[in-house]
C-alpha cells in the first residue's frame, strides 16, 4: 500500500530528527486510531534518516501482564554494553531501574539517535517512568524520541493519560495526529480494482488497514482479518459493555443516547468502557462505530433472536412519538429487522420518495427494493407503483438491469389489469431505458409496442410522449431525417391537442437536430427550439435515457 497523505507529518518528523541530533533533543508523539498507519510512518522515517543517525525501535505488547521495560528488550542489541548490563541486572533483580534510565540516557548522549517506542498505550509502569525520565532530560542529548499510541484506546483512568499530562508542560514535546485518508486517497489506492470506491470509503472511513484488507479480499463482505481484529477488541470487554456494543450494532449508524438508554437502562459506564477500547465513539448526544465495517463485523456475531428483539424495541420506541422525515430510513430498517411487513410498507416507500427528492437515487432504489419484498400482500395498483418507483430509482443510479426488470414486471401487471393507458406508458418508459443498456433493437420494438397500445385509446399525453420517444430513438440511431420528422409531426400534433408543450418543443428540436446532423443545416430551428424551451422553462432537447427521470 502506498503511504498517502502522510507527507506533512513525515516532513515535520524529519525536521524534528535533524534538529534533535544536532541538539537539543526532542520528543515527538504520533497518535491515531488502530490501523491508521503509525507504524508505516515510523518505518518510513527510519528509511529517511541520515545514515550517521542510529535508529533503535522497540514496542509495547498487548499482554495481560506487560513485560517490564519490554521496549528496551527489543532495542537492547543496538545499545552500548553498559546499558545492556544495567538492563539485565534490573530484570534479574540484581540492579535498579534508575540505573537503566541513567545508562540509556548516557547511551543516547553518545550517539545521534532516533529512539522509537511504539504502542505506549500498552506500556508497563516501568516503561512509562522511563519515558517521564527521558522526556525531562531530552534537551541535553542529541536524540529524537518518538512514541506512538492509539488515542482511541485511552480514557480518563488510563495510565498513559497521566504521562501525557506530565509531558504537556515541556516545550520540546511535539504532537502529531494521523487523520483518516480522504475519499481521493482511498480512490487512488483502489485504482485498477473492480470495487465501488465510494462504498470502500464508507465502510473503511478512510482507515488504511481496513482499506487494504478489503482490497486484498474484495469478494468477502467482511475480511477475516477485520473480523478477527474486532473480535480481539471485544474479548476484553465486560458483559455490560459487550451488550452496549451489540445493541449499537443493531441500531445502526449515529445512535442518539436517549434511544440507547431506552433499550439499555443506565448504559453510561458500559458505553465509556466500549469507547475506551476504540470500538465506538461519542459526539455530544450521539454514539457511532468508528468504521461501518466494524459495526457489520459486530452485527454478524449478534444472535438472530437478540437482533430481532432489539429491532422490535427500537421500532416501538420510535413510533411512540412524532416521526420526522429524516427518521424514515431508520424506521424502515428497523421495521425490516423486526420482521414487520406492515411497518416496512408504511416507511420504506416514504423513505424512498424522500431519498429520490434529495437526489439519493441509489438509496431510493434500496428502499423500494425493501418494500417490494413484501409487495405481494398489496393491492395490484400499489404493487405496480412500487415497481415503477424502483425502476426509475435504479435507472437513475446506473442499475440498468434491475430497473429494466422492474419495469417489465410493471408492464406485465398493467396488462393483466387491463390498464391499457398505463401499460402503454410503461412500455414507452421501458423503451427509453433499453437504449442506454445497449439494446437498441429491443428499445425500438418496445417503443413501437407502446404506440400500438396507445393508438387504440383516446389520443392524449401518453401517446404524444410515445411518438416523441420514437422520434428521439430514430434521431439517436441516425435513421434518417424523414423518419425522425414523421415521428416528430405525430408527436407535435398530439402534443398540441393534449396541451403538452414539452413534447412539442422536444419534437421540434430533435427534428431540427436530425437535419443538422444529416444535411448540415437546421441550426436556426435548433436555436428557436431552445429559445421556446427557455421561455416555457422546459428542457429543449429532452434528457437522454440514462441521465434523467421519467419524461
């Protein structure tokens, strides 16, 4: 994986190292959540260090009983003889820890050094004391001491909190935060991969570790490494904290604390514990998982019966008061999870309509699809309405195959009802979207079928639009000026009688465009159509299939 969007922090750390080895020394703290890339930054800094600078790296481990001075054991082979001897004496009980501190300080005074201690959130008390000792005396040694830690895993009572408080008064201590990757960086990492980069960003929230794991196993909904990492975090939680995490996973993104308290009375202490392990975070009155993929990994392990109970509790709680428009998607989700078809059919279509109005067509398609799973219990007219809404939302979010399938079903059900007018309109609509799907011949035949159905009825807007559709398809397919003009004349005639000014303007534009493309003249007529459209606040050329809603 490329090391993206870390140039600024690497530049700062390189500057600290150059300044420190020539004196006075400095301490740099690099912090960020798990998987954010702290180790990658440390290793890149070591590669960038001047060859005459000694680089020594040690790490703390997530042990139930941490090794005393564990990081020093890692870097001992790079230290001088006196420091190694003092360390051995301390660990065997024949020496004192302050002797180790003195010897390490003397060793750092002798060589320009980069001393790295990783993951100090797992440090034992002796290591914490060592860092306190070194930090105070760093101005007298030619060294940069760099310590990394997970700031999402330290709470008010964590031992590291006290150490950080001590360091706050030293002007030679510098702090650097590693932020999640941007959408652009995530997209760069996914270059050449057949993945949805927006979904990749949403699931990972820009965490480089999660991005890398998803890209390494794109077929897995939850990569095994992510699942195992989440399970490891949860293993140390109390039963109460684990229940909070499970409930939050069921509730979804951005859970209001009052809603959580309605499901689990007095959850504050357990929530603090869950936040301290880095799984969730709280902003004001809202709690959320740090990454959507983490939530999905937790949700996967929640027993089905427990999930069902929580969904039903939340659904009942949310329905007990006024329902806000922004709550519709959440209500639909909990209704689905609660196995309540009536509630799904109440909230999912409303959520779909709202999403479509906001331009969130993919979300609208998902809500329509959710409602359609229960649509067999609806009257035919409502079932068809859902199919037509799903079709439009799918086509506007580039899900052509799904949209065309729903449109075909709508046509079939309209025919079964004997609703010829709407059957013809749905055929016209289906024809519109077969074209961008690369099915030109089928699009034309379906457009002709629409006209055949509608010509048997009283001429109206539906027939005018069906003629316009054939006019447009003939223009797109370069079928010739005469063919385009013939359909345009029919569309204009019926459009004028039915009062559909949009059809009239679009038909004139396409007829003029066909002449312009074929014969090189007709530009004035195109400009006049555009002018007429602007006067009526209409789209002069219509909207090509694949880029617009129902005409």
